[in-house]
C-alpha cells in the first residue's frame, strides 16, 4: 500500500485548515476558555480543601488540561461518509485506487497534525504558564502517556468510524452523531473527572470505550494507575479499537451491498 | 406594523410550518438531539453536585433555575433570530442578494423568513422543563410582582442576546468567517452563564457583566428571585437592569447593522 | 431621458492576495496582503424602454458587477445611474418593487414547498393585488405549460421546470424591467425554446425591458436585438446584432457537394478547402466576392449535386473581434 497518495490527502486538509486565520486563533481561545471554566468551577467546589476523595486540585486541573488539550487535536469528521453519500461523490471516490477508509483517516490526520502544531501547542503553553499543570509521574510514565493518548485517539476515531458506517441507512445523521457526542462528552472524563462519578456510573463506564479515550492516558500521566493496571488500560484501548473497527467493517460491507443494489 | 406587513409575517410563518411539517419524525429526532446536546451541561452539573452538594452556596435546584433562564430566552430568541444566526452562510451563498432585491426591509426579512423550530423546541423545551423542576423547590413564593418581573427579564434577556446576534451578523459583512467569533463571544459566554458568576475570577466577572452582558440574562434576574448571599458582591440595581440593557443594546446593534448594510452595498462580497 | 441611463460608472474591489501553500498561509495569518481590482472602468450606455439587451463577455469582464449595480445590489464608486427614474442603490425598496431578477444558477423558490406556495409568498412580499396575481399566474402558467408540476415541491423538478418557475416568479408582480443571469444554463433544447419564446412574447406584448447576461450565444441571437460586449471592465461594442454581422461577419462559407471527385481551380479572394465525401468549402468575404458570381462560376465549371451557403455564428464573429481571446 503506497503512502504517498495518503500524504497528499493529509497535506491538502492541512492546508485547507489554514485558510481561515481568524477562525483558527479563536479556536485556541475557545479551548482555553472552556479550560478556565472547568478549573474555576472546581476551585469553587473544592472551596479551599486540599483533597477530595484523595484527588488534589492539581490533579483535577491536570485532568482538564490534558483532556481538553487532546480533544483539541483528536480530529474526527463524523460526516465524512454521509456527506459523500448525500452528494453522490461516493461513487467517484470508490473508483480511486486508494482505500476509502485510508483516505478518511489520512484526511483526519492531516487536520489533526495541523491542530497539534498550531492549536494544541500554543494552548498548552498558555495553560501551563497561567494555570499550571502537574508534572508527569515520571519520564517513563510520560512516554506511556503519549502511547496511550495515540490509542485514545484510535478509540475516538473508531467510535466515529462505526457510527459513520450506519450513514447508509440513517435519514438523519446529524441527530445520531450529536447524541453520540453527548455520551462521549459526559462519560469520557473531559467534563467530569471520572473520579467524581458515583460508583455505579463508574462501573458502567468501565464497560464502555469512553474512559479509554482521555481518561486512561490521564491516569497514566498522573501515576494514578500503575503496573498491571496500565497494561489492562492499554489492553482495553486496543480491544475497543479492534472491536469497533471490525463491527464498522461489517456494517460497511452491508452498506456497500445496499448502494450496489440501489444503483448508487 | 402596517397591515400588509402583518399579513406577510403570517404568510412567512405559514410557509415555515409547512416546510417543517414535511419532516415529521425527523423533526422530533432533531429537536431531541438539540435537547440532549444542551442537556449535557445539566447532566454534568447534576453529577458534580451529587458529589459536592453546593457550588458557592447554590444547590442543584437553584442551579437548574439559573440554567433555565438561559434556555428559555434562547428558545424564544431563535424563533426570530434564526436568520441572523445563519447570516454568514446566507451572505456566502448569495441568498442575501435576493433579500436586497425584494421590496421589504432587510432585517425584517431575516427575522421572519426563517425560524429554526428544532432549536426552539430543543432549547426552549429544556428551559421549560428545568423551570418546572426547580420553580417549586427553590423556596420562593411567586407573587404577581415577581411574575411580572420574571416576564420582563425574559424579554430583556431575549433582547440582549438578540443584540449580540445582530452585532455578530453585521460583522459577517466585513469578515469572511465569524463562526469563531460567535463561538467565543456568544457560545462560550453562554457556557459561563450557566454557573453563578461569583465563582469566577474577577476578570471573567467583568467580561460577563460589561463585555458580553450574559450575567444580565440569567444571573441577576435569578438573584432577584433567589436573593443568594453572593449577590452582596454586586450593586443591588443590577437586578433590575435587564430590560433596560436589552433595549439599549438592541438599539446600538441596529445602528451598527444599518451602517454595515451601507458598507455591503459599496463592497459586494 | 432614456429609461436606463448609465454614465461613467466605475467600481473597484479589494482582493486578498496571498500565495497558496504553507509559506503563504503563515504570512496570511500575520500580515495579509491586498490588491485592487478594477471591475468596471467608466462605462456608459443608454437603454430605452422595451429593449432586449444582451451583455456578453469573458468571465471576470465586469458583466455581473454591472448587473449588480443596475439591480441595486452594489453602489458604484463613481458615475451616475438612473433606471426608470430611480437610483437603484439609493431607493432600494421602491426600485425592487418594479424589477424582476432571474439567477439561472440560484433559485429564489422555497426548496421544500410546492411551486405555487412560493408564488403565494411572493404575492405577499410584492403586495400584488389578487386580480393581478390571478391574471398573471394563469397567463404565465399557460404559456409555459406549468399546470403539470405547479403543485410539486421545487426539489422534485427538472432543471427546465425549475427555470420556468423562477422566470414566472420574477414576473408575477409585472415588473417594468427584468434582469436575466444565465437563464437557460443546463436546460434542454426544447426547454430553451419555450423559455425564449415566452420571453420574446412578454417583451413584444407587455413592453417589458429585458437585460441578459449569458454565455449562450443562441439565447442572444434568438431574443436580443442589441448586444453590449464587456471586456476587462470596459465596453468593447454596443450595437445591434445586425451591425455586428455587417461589420465583422461578412465572411461566408459556401459548401458544394460534387457528383464526382473534383479538382477545383483556385479562385481570387476565395479560400478553397477540400472536405470529405466530395465536398469542397469556399470561404470568402461577402463584401469582396459576389455570391451570385461565385455560384455561377462553380455551377458552370463543375458538376454539382448540392450547394449551401453558411453565415458565421455570432460566437465566431466575436471571437474574431478578439483574435486570441476565447469566450467560454
């Protein structure tokens, strides 16, 4: 499988992102504002206390900085497939000598690379300077954190992948994606650190892929999980990616049959 | 309004409903998706206060009441201001030129020709639900005076946000993309507004009061009803300013809009 | 005073100029660069009531800027303009009530609703009295044969049907002047015929002044009597089609089909070219060579099966006017 055509797609989406300079700066501001809101809320909630349930304010802050930071460049386009089904361009895209899914991923990665450099990095610098982030629990932990973060992106992307494959049958893709994102937002730890979720919710979330997106990497970074727990965390991430992609492929095959039968 | 303008408003509304009715099931699903998306913040607050009990002295019901004002005002707002919310794409795809070619006021057409009922039902519905859930539990006796005050505050809140939308729409005439500005100056401000501004840094409080006055949409009107302790940090008169502020802001935004239309005619797009 | 008077109108635009690619993108984020483009340079023309005028020119020539100024969407930087006694950009609402505009590429109809609903909406917008509305509606829908689809949602219509609906939409309020921007683009041959005939009849019977911008030369040839050619912001030609033919379209092509393979002798001032199937083309200038004499000579010398004489198409005439310039 040649890499260069995919590089071309990635580069194209990278450049497209740069066309709107104001939108770009505002995007960074957007991330920082959300960060400030969450941190201030928890400062007020802590009301001067050192720790709550063994979690320090600094851990909470770090959770938010890392979650929102990762979120800023974990790019997924929920409407990649559906927009091409809607305007019929799926037909021509399928004829290209490149894998449709490969192209989809390359496209997202191009945008992700752009956001990593031009959105995540500046935002992180400002956040660390003005809000302050806790240092990783060790250089090894940091390396594992990066690895886990990459897997976390994989989980997020795979969720989007699976849901997108249903576009063949969905009348209203937007409604479904919006609701999917509600679940991700509430349950992934980026809005409520999962340490503060009631016990039963925590258990439930454990059975979903949601904690594998941001929370597992954050836990590793903070040293909140060690040894075998880290291995378990990685395993969960990988298993979810594989399971979601497999399911997604099965749905995709069914969808392919559908357009062939309908005649595009 | 002259009678034929009134008649046209009725015809616009009839057409909007006919269009909307074509969707049926889709309409319900869409409205629910908006509802769910907005409810995310509420769900988060619920779980957070499950753990922490109060936020700066505000309990869950008082928080719901505070939030409800944001959603109720937006639900009403979007019925009239959908055209302004989407003004960016209207200008981009050339539809605005068509409005200019019609013998009717431009702002009038933008307000009445379109209405996003999905958003109105999604936000408005959530707001009403939150109000119902909280109104009885916040320990307040509803007198005729407080009801009148509440209604005027809603209207004021709608006007304040309408003025912001109008101002941002006017900016679309100068800037290619204002979605990001909208994100910051409206949507993010709105996020802060769900929480009592007293928890935030003084600089943020200043912004929420004097730069994008969202605090007047829900925090100060809520304080009038609830009289929480943190109100002592602010001048008492703030609790009464909402309707006045709404009118003043709207007038200013309208003046800027007129100026911007002149600019549009001299520079095209 | 003419119905439309345009005097020395100029319009210049400010355009963002940064190279594509990564260096340009970074530069644009910190220091955007602008360039001034003169879209229209001191153009003048007068149009009388009831005329049918076609504006043609290459893309970027200034056609759409001129139309936008005429319709009141844009105001000129300099110059004077008056249409039917109005200054378009100054008296917008009153002016809009008397004009119609058809954009071939962008419908003004409600996408999800039946055509008739859009018409009802326009009736309210333009304050059309009930009797006038009924009269116009019935007349136009009959002439354009629309009863079959007038109750269908616009999104279900073919391009030709949608175009007809948009044209009717622009005429319901009996405007004095109608602007057409690419009104037959993408429409099939029969549809185009129907539309052109309708437009011609409206112009003849109701004296509606009509202005076209189009790339379709056949539209112009079949409907307009006057042609204004715009290029690079200035008027290159303003006159009748007839005049263009006489001035620039004097070449003729005579095609003779012979009964057998024939070697044709050269003729003065005539370009002779062999075609397949025993055909030979004779290209000459009508002013230089008398067609009768030429035909006489050919019929006399050779055994001829068939003869046709072709006039050049307006398109190629205009291309000749600008050797080297291509019209899309």
